[in-house]
C-alpha cells in the first residue's frame, strides 16, 4: 500500500510541477488581457501573449476551437488591455503570416513558447489575428 501512496504522491507532484512551470512560462513576459463577450452577454477576460509586426499587434489562436477566438470572430469588436491602457479593436485573420508570427512568439517568449508548443502542439495550424484599432 505504501507504494501506491508513493506513486500517487509522485504523480501529483509532477502534475503540480508542470502546472507551476506552465504558469511561470505563460506569465513571465508580456501578457495582455482580451475582453470579449460570451453568448450570455457576460464579459470574459482572457490573458494572452502578443507580438507586434509591421505596425500591428498580433494574437495567436491555437485553432478554431478556441473560445476567445470564436468570441472575437462572432462579436466583431472587442477590447484589449496592454500596459494598463484599454483600446477597442477588430481582428483580421492573417493565415499568410502564420510562420512569421510563430517566429516572433518564439523570439519574445523563448523557452515558455517551447513549453506551450509541447503542451499545445500543431502550431502550423495556429491562427494569427492582426488587430486593427477602432
């Protein structure tokens, strides 16, 4: 029975370590707050990574099943808080910039990006969202 407890303790410790590492990786560089509205009309705040390219900020969705991605597409407009300043935007999907945005995310978020890519594979199919201020 003691081996069962040891095994459970080790597994719980590993799970906690991965969770803590993911949190540190996600929050150690710039993180913005995306404010969207769900189907019930309630505001949903999502913390996301952001990069800039050719004068536009970009958010990267892991795919079309992402909740925040679906909310920005269905609502058309949303707000984003960056460096304490909140602005209104609309998103333009730029699949043609997928490789470039993935490269910029890697440069900016370094080992955190590698960890998240391990946990959320298939970055080739991620969706770059170019943000246009309203």
